C-alpha cells in the first residue's frame, strides 16, 4: 500500500526494528493474552530490553533523547503490526512530567531506572469515580503534615497500576472553593507503589471489554514524603497539561497504526473472498468504504505528524495534539468498522484478530480524553464560542 | 578477524508484491535485508565477538540500499560500503564482478553472505565472487566451530546429511538460515549506527565503465515477472465423517480424476 509516510522524516530504521520485534508476537500471542486477560509481560520486556520505551529520556539519564516523532513512529508501527502498545506506552511519556518539572535530584534518582526499565512508571492516577472529564473536580486530597502529605481518596481507571513501581498521582492540595481558578490548588506526586501497596494504597483490577490491566486505586491515609511532590504545590494541573499533549499525539499515532492494520486486512480479504463468483472487492459497495477509511486515516496522520513536529520544536501544539487524537481515533474506528463489515461473519471469529482490534481501538474515542471534550475545547478555546461548562 | 558481509536489499515478501507489465512495482514497496544475509551478519558478529576484529557490510544498489546497510550497522556491524548505483537490470555475474572490484586491495579474512537472495533465489553470486577472487568456498553452512583467524571448521548442509569441512582463510562462505537467529536492532544500536562510517562509492570510483554494468555487464536477462496463479478456494465438507469422507473421495475421483 502506498502511504504518505515519506512526507516528513520517516525513521525507517526505527520502524524496521520495531516491525521485526513485533513479528515475534503474532495474533496467537495476543489472542491468548486477551482470552486470559493476562498482561503481555514478554512483549513489554522485549520492548524494554531493546530500549524502545526510553526514547524520550535524555541521554544523560540513559535514554536515547529522541522526540515525540520517533516515539510516535514506534507506537504506530507496533499497532500496524497487530500488536498493542497500550500495555506499556505510558512508560514512554508519564516520565515527561518528572523530566520537565521535577528537581535535578528527583531526575537523578528515578530517570536512569525508568530508562533501563528497572523502574516502571506507567500508572497515572487522574480520573476518579466522580470526575473523569471534569478533572478539576477531583476529590483525592493531600494534606500537608510537617515533612509529609497525608493522602485520602480514590482513583478509577488507573491503568497498569499492578505493573508499575511508581505512580504519578494528581491530588488537590487546596480545596476547590478556596482557589480563584479551579485549575489551581492541584499538585502532582510520585508515589512509590512498592512501599505503599497495602500501606495506604489498595489496588483492585477492573474487568473490561479489552485486555487493558486497568484498576481502581483506593488511598487511605497514605503518607508521602513531601520530597515526592513534583514542582510547586498547587501548580500540578499545569504540569500535567504538557504531558497530555504528548499522550494525545502518541495515542493518535497508535490509532493510525490500527487504521493501517484494519485497512490492509480489509483490502486483502476483499481481494480474496469470492461471492457470486467474483471477489467482493470488485464491488464498489465494498471498495468505497475501504478507500474512504484510507483517505481519512492518511489525513489524520498528517495532523498527528504536524502536532508531533510542533511538539518537538517546542512550539504550542495543544490545538493540533487534540485534533490529532480526535481525527486519528475517529479514523481508526471507521477503519475497524469497515474491516469488520468487509469480513462479514468471519470478522467475528477470534482467529482473525479483527474483533479484538475492533474492541481495542474503540477505547481511544473515550480515553485518555473523550471526543466530546476535544470538540468542546476546540469550540471554546480555538474558535472562541461561548463557554458551556 | 576481518569479515566482509555482502548484503542484498529485497522487497519485503511479507507484503503484497504487485507486478505490472512484467515488472515488479517498487512504488510503495518496503525493502528489507534478504533473510539469509541477515543470518550472515549475525554469524559474522558472533565470530568477531569471539575473535575480535570488525564486520564490514557491502551493499550495491540505489540510495535505498543505505537503509539496509544502516539496519545491519544497527545490529552491530562496524562499518559499511555502499556502491551507489541505479542498477537497472543486473544479474549475479554483474554483482559478483562489482563485488570483486570492491574487494581489490582490501584486507579481509572471510567473506560471509547468504546462500541465495530472497527475491531471485539464484544462489550464484557468492560462488562467482569466489571464482573471481580465486578463493576457496563453502556453501550452505549451518554451524561453525574451531574458529581461528587462519581457518575454521564448517558444517555444511547437504541433501543426505551434514558435511564437516575444514577450510583455510581467506575464503568465501555462504550461510543457511538455520545457522542462527539474527538479533534485533536495539534503540541503542540504531542510535550508534548513525555515527558509524559508511563509505559510498560509484562504479566509476571502482574503475568500471558502462560496458561492465547493468544489462551490458550481465550474462543473462530477466524478460519478465509473472505472479503465481492465485489458488482457488478449497471446498469444506462439514458434518459426520462417515458421510463427509465418502463425499470428499467421490469429488476427488469425479473432479480431480484421482484413481482409487
Ligand atoms: C480502559 C480505560 C483506561 C483508562 N486509563 C486511565 C488512566 O490510566 N488514568 C486515568 O486517569 N484515567 C484513565 N481512564 C479514564 C478516562 O480518561 C476517562 O474515562 C475519560 O476521561 C472520560 O471520563 P468518564 O469516564 O468519567 O466520563 P464522563 O466524564 O462521565 O463522561 C461521560 C460521557 O459524557 C460526555 N460528556 C461529559 N461532559 C460533557 C459535556 N459538557 N458536553 C458533551 N459531552 C460531555 C463525555 O464525553 C463522555 O462521552 C481510562 C479509561 C478507560 C475506559
């Protein structure tokens, strides 16, 4: 398939290496993990050992000091190969908050371990049962007591918490009604889960329609040393925002990878499957939806690339990162639907992997930020329409 | 031990290859290192890891061949030579000639490469190269042992068993893919590869003129490519085997004209 990937730098060396690695993890591997709802430990270990999860970490801390564009190429390639990066993509970018806003001492202490994979920082506790989209309404509260904070609250959908040594936690440090701006009074902490598990932190897995290792995290009188706070107290919301742009771009790249996988599967099947003595792909009723999904995913890819290159050159990219995630998640969902439809009944059979990828890619229209919230951001903050909430 | 590994870049056979008017359509095709050559790179790396020395890759062809060379460097090879050359059509003889020119005046103990290319399956280049260089050659090895800078023991896969062969170096050796499992390039390897030396030569740097290149420098010509006929979908008989087996036999006899 002729794609537009040559438009900007393509990182074919990185893509090749990722593709070769992924060949060791074919459909059967993922089907088995999916069936047993097991964490893909071997795949994550292979990515870690090859250094692919440490690309965004500076060389002085043991990473390869590359940009979001390279990280996006890695995740796109993983998804295009039929694998799923969701089990570990956060190990790439959650450390961004620490890198950009942590003290030198904190960086020295944690980043080398994160780069080698010895320390897993891939859990990010933001969402709560009472506040998903409405982040500033979180209730988890960290109260300062001398050199410590005492934290109480509950997080939900904290993915990979059981497979993480550290968790980035967003908590209120000043009640919402005592701050002038609702985005003030939030702080971020690096919680050492190895020490706090069953000493203030309880993790319960949530069973979902995909194999995602997501959990509920209960926090009761958890004592965190004050030195585990990242940056200044009360500015946490700002700190996580730039990390969110990175996350959106990378999730967008995963969706592009998914789209390409779906479109390739659909095209191949449409050429092979014969009904009424002719390949179904000879019918324009089958061709057009595939072609349309292809056009949409190529267009979305351009936005992902634009956002990534702005991010890497240090320019504002909130608008582009959000649009990238919106368009890419819509494109992959469209491609998934077309792929399933093209396969008819066979698309429902597990052995084709389509139903699994179909379920997996659906997530990205909801998490990490829902489509509606992006539209509302574009409407209010980019187009200047009246505020709705 | 100094090892030169000639590698060939081939279309990725895992993807759909299109043929148009007797030619393979290159547009949109992704290219990879021919798998036997990847095995040769791995073998060479293992040898130099044991004995010291360097692995030099040699690639011939257009700009895109540098990507294959970078990949080999990312696996751990030390340096690369790229004969930059819009090859047109060149056969094994033509490539072996260019390789022989590249080897002139170079220092090497071993030339290690794949037993054949993944796209042509010809399996001729290495033998011709050995002939041009007047070197001993052993093909299709599945193991090596007693490694030393002046010789080693090779295990060659034959039709009816394994030949155990001792050779003196320098020599040309080709590998079977069961020799090893090539390592994956790591991120660190990819980063280091960017800084490794790649020497780019043109055929004229090698003193080769048009009459020695492309079709003119070849002894054979590929007239066209044809895709294999796609296989017709099979027929499935479902139900109790006391009924389906006789039905299948009946079909084999009546349609496939199988004698029972
Ligand atoms: C598998 C999975 C993994 C996740 N991993 C993590 C994680 O690791 N860390 C983490 O912190 N969170 C995680 N999340 C949470 C995710 O970010 C939230 O689910 C998401 O932000 C939406 O929040 P919500 O589920 O509370 O939906 P709600 O906020 O309850 O919204 C429900 C629906 O209403 C819509 N809606 C809400 N308000 C408006 C409005 N004003 N106008 C129009 N529409 C509106 C939303 O778009 C949504 O479609 C994960 C979720 C899932 C399902």
